[in-house]
C-alpha cells in the first residue's frame, strides 16, 4: 500500500504492473458500500410501511410524507457540514461517528411510541447519514488511484443510490409483513440498521486509513442558514398541499418566501467567509454545475416514483407489503445494467451522451407511469364498492408498470454513475469531502424538495378528481346505497382520486427530467479522456 499526501492509501504497483493490497482495497470498498447502502436504504425502506406506521402511531395522511422527507431533509441539509467535518477532523473518524449516531437513531425509531418520537428519530438518522455519507465517498477518492480502479469504485458506490432505494422497498415490504405478539413489522424496518451499522463501525478502523486532519474554520452560520432555508421551503410546499391551508395561507407563503430569502442569504455568506461550507468555486466548472443541477432534479423524480407507486399498489391494487416490495426488484436489475454500461462507456464516450440518453430514458419511463388510470365511472365505482369488480385489472403490472421500472432504473444507472464522476473530477483529495458533500446534498435535498412539491401537486389533483367523481355520483340519482356500501364507496372514490393525483405527479416529474436532459445536451462539455487521466488538473475549492 502507498500512503497518499492526505493520509489515504492506494494499491502499490509492482514491477510486473500488478498491484498489491487488492484484498484490503476490496474489503475497504465493501465496508464503505455497506454503510452507504444502509444510508440509502433508509430513504425508501419505510415507504411501504407508511400505512401501518400511520395506523399504529395515529399519523395523519398529510404528515406521513414527513417520515420520508424528514430523513432526506436532515440528511441533505447537513451534508455540507458533514463533508467539511470529515476534511477537518479526519474522514474515518467522522465516518464512524456518523455510523454510531445512525445506529442509535434507528433504535429509537424502531421503539417509537408516537409521531414526535418517530419523526425526531428520522431527523437524527439524517444527521448520522450526513456525517457518514460524504466521508464514505471521500474515502474512495483517497483510497483508490485515479483511473479505472477509482472509476469502478465510484460506479459501484453510485449504483447503490438506486439499487439501495429499490432494495429498501423489497426489504421494507418483507419486514413490514412480519407481525408477531412481540413486535410490529414496520418497527423492524428501523431496527434492521442496528446490526448492519455496528458491523460497519467495527470493521472501519481495521480496513480504512485515516486522512490527515486539516485546520479549517467551520462555517457554522452557513450551515444554520442553509439548513433552515431548505426546511422552510419543504415545509411551505407540504403545507400548500394540505386542504386546510393551501397556497394562499399566510404561513405557507411565509415559509416559501422565507426559505427563498434564507437561501439567498446562504449564498451571500458563502461568498464572504474564509472557509465556506459550499465553496462557490465548485460551480465555476460548467460541466460540474450541470452535474449538480441534474443530480438535484433526477432523484426527485425517482423518490416520487417509489413513494406514489408503493401507495398505488397497496392502497389501490390491494397488494400486500411483501408483494409491493418485490414489485420493485426489477429496478435493481435495470440499475446494475445501467451502472455497468456507464462504467464501460465512460472511457470511450463523452458524459454528455451517456447522461443525455439516461435522462431521456428516465423521463420516458415517468411519462409511461403517468398513463396509469382506473375506471372511475360511477357504475364501476359502485361495483367495486359492492365487491363485484376491482381496480387491479385496470393496473396491469406487467404491461403498465414493470417494463418502465426497468427502463427508469436503466436511465438512473447511466445518470448517477456518470454524474458522480463528472462532479468529483478535478477536485483535489484534500477537498474531496466537501466536494462529495455538495454532490450528495444535491441528491438528498433535490429528493426532499421534489417529493414535497410533487406531493402537493398530487394532493390538489386528487382533491379535484374526488370532487368531480362525487358530482358524477350525485347526478346518477336512483336509490341511495346502504350505510356500509356508502362507507366503502367513499374509500373507493379516494382510491380512484389518488390514482389520478399520482399519475399527474408522474407527468410533472417527467417534464422535470426532460428539462434536466436539455441542460445536459446543451451545456455538459467534459470529455471522456479527462475523467480517467492520471494527471487530471485539480482546482482547489476551499
């Protein structure tokens, strides 16, 4: 092994061109990926459990999204600080602290007795993830030499973003379906992190080398202003989607305007402090800026797909949690195929073409999801309420969903791997923590803001559709159904209306990705020869 200037290690080349330390490098990557997989899993593992969490803890439907967005917000809002802490105090040390915090928070979530306790644990999980994730990515930069070895490591790491998200749904479905006298299944979706995190924390000091600590002034004002600004924006979007408030509500407007002003203030602070949390020089490179913007938009659409599709399959098609989780298994196949393809093509084809095609494929997939619909005619709704019909036949999984889950994953695999390489290219090893922190921030904050915005849009379309269906039922006349049928009919109307809301959210998400694709095709100018050059010029960012 060879020690790098910042304390990392690489495989030392022998005279015959082979490398020593391959086994240790493999175990090191496995430890890093184990932790990253756990962090990514938690972005989606609770999705399928949401109906059960809501019932057991009495969480309102409008607040359920905070189980997902609360984690993503804390994760994304504190990632920049986490990256800088890793640069300052040592990446392995911060990596391990993050794992321990994550494990403790997961245990609290699994034992939660009320809404406040669960949502607080999710925020604490986000803090742990914000410490561990950027340090993990930075450890790859300092451990693997530039070129094919590092590209392969980045490909595996980046692919985990999508594979972990899909596996989270499968694992969440299986665990949620486990019910016993001693534990509710949804609690296991949090408790499963405890043994995984402890194993990763145990192996980290044995296979990961510590980086050289650096004396950097922490940008605490930037961290506070940026995090509050992001939270305020997401809260504003979420409040706008609630029937009792809407876009005209004073607190909704205050949250949205206040969040926007705080983010402007954040940029001004970053321009003036000596050691900024998010060095604006990172955005001086045009291709890197486009990678950041694309990484902000595309995860929003992916998170929305997992969130809405899991609810459609359970609440509309009537699938079990495990069945719903398994429905997303094809996503892992497509993600692996996309990531492998991107890793092989990146040495021969410019990133513009790989990401450009990937975003078009992802946008097309969401466009196909937007065609999901059920027969909401009054006669069919009454038939469903009476048990003589169902919605499952309207949503043919193998024709309307499965093929496009695979193509969505294929596009995401092409996107994530290539954008990760473009985003960290040219950043020196001593600044890799903050560079990876910005990249992960774009992904997590984009997912949180995007899901909040798309959820708000879905709520509005759902409400309008429910009113339209209600008017159609009223116009039928005839004998009124009995009380039991009337209650079932209300549930059926809600299911049909929610399907319409989800479809519209998919449509909006498709156009979001198409917009990102246009930016990639026009502005991403990095050449493939630059990404695997051993002597690529590094530009200091902080």
